[in-house]
């Protein structure tokens, strides 16, 4: 005999089923996406130049758009990438991203930053503040006095505010973040206008994994070219080697999926001095082994730790 669920449990299940049905309806209304197999087979890994070897479904969570995507994988370095998305990616980040993934951009900037500066900020803010302060602390080891700083994917300006840079620049597509960036005195630039300025620091904090794969090298090289001599490029991405380990974390809406080795391979293609490359803060614990991995880990040995945020710091030579 089946035991009836408790009222609270029944309500929880009913709510979950309702959400699932809505998502299923939205997904049915989203047209199928198609990729030319002949083109997909010719894609080379952005990081190590090896021809991709495997394809998988996208590990979507909530978006009907990303549910239609696929990922191609490199078995040499474990890197994964979405072939050109079947929808305009920059439009998505400009119009939808903050609403689907943040839910805090409706606040007045003054109230928002007051909460940030309080002794007990909301949990989501505390996470971003802590990350930004840690990154700026690492950056100051190499650039103690930050004159001009560009934050690519700046959001509301957590890191720019923490850095207290004399000149703040933000490259941010999300239109809902603009009022916050204006509030902290940041100059907003685009990909074309960013190269009109020179910076002591360029930060990409959890933004590189949102690029189209075909833009990665060109844009990173452009950013390296905007640095003053002795300036640093600081990149941080989450671990994304889904062909190596099973990560029980939300990956949507990422379009690039890095392993430590993949980030190291990419770093070697930049014209600069590599100060750090590898896993750092090791907070990713919900990780399991795959029965049939397509990637087995790399060299050197510290590239075989799947738990940490992946951090790259590159300095422009004097």
C-alpha cells in the first residue's frame, strides 16, 4: 500500500510538477536547432588545436534556448565548447541573462550597494563580494596601485568597486547592470571601443566561459594588447571538464567548459608571462567519477585536481 505524502511534501511536488510542465511547454515552443555535421567535424579545439572527438547534449537547467544546444569535446585537453549558438548570444546577455540568473537588478543602486556594504549582506551578494575581494587581493600582489582597470563581464561592478581603481572601465552587455556601473563612475565600453584605452588590469571573472568559441583567441589577444607594460590579465573560470568528471553544479548558460590543462594550453597562446595557471580555491566538492570518461587528466600533476576555480594570471612584459 502506497503511503500518502505529507501536505508540505505534496505541495512541494505539485509546485515542482507545475514548473516542469511550464518548462516543457516553453521547450516545445522553441524550434529545434540544427548544426551542419560536416562543419562540426572540422572544428578544432580552441585551446590545443586538436580536432574535436565527441559530442554531448547540453547540461541545461532552466532555459529552453540552451536546452537545444550541443557541446563538442576535445579528448586531448578535456575542453568543451558549444558550436556557434543557434540564437544571438550577445542579445541573450543583453536582454535575458540578468532576469533569468540574477533577479536582483531591479533595486536602486544606492540601496543595492548599501546592502553590499552592510555587515550581513544577502547570501548571493556575499558570494560575489567575497570572490571580487579575493581576486583584487591577488591582483595587488602584482599591481599594488591600480590606475586603470577593465572588467569584462563586470555585472553591477563588484570588482571595480573593490579595486578602487582610479579609472574604471566595464565591458558589460547586460542592460540591467548599466545603472549600477553609472553609479560607481565606470565608463562602459564595447569590444571595439575597449581597445581605445590602456589598462593596468584586465579582469575576466567568470565571463570567459560565456564567449562564443570562435571569439576566444582574438579577444584575449586584443585584451593583452590593451595592457600597459607590467599590467596583468586575470582570468577565472569554473571547472567544466564534464568529459572528465561529473559536476553536480549548474553549468547553464556557459558556452565553454574548461579543465586545468585546457586553460594552460590556452595560456600558452598569449604573449605574456604566465604568473599563475591552475586550480585555486577548491570549493567544488559535488564531483563524481564517470564510468566512461573521454579525458583522463593532464600534466603537470596539479592540473589533475578537478575541484578548484581555474585561475590564470598573465603579465605583459616590460
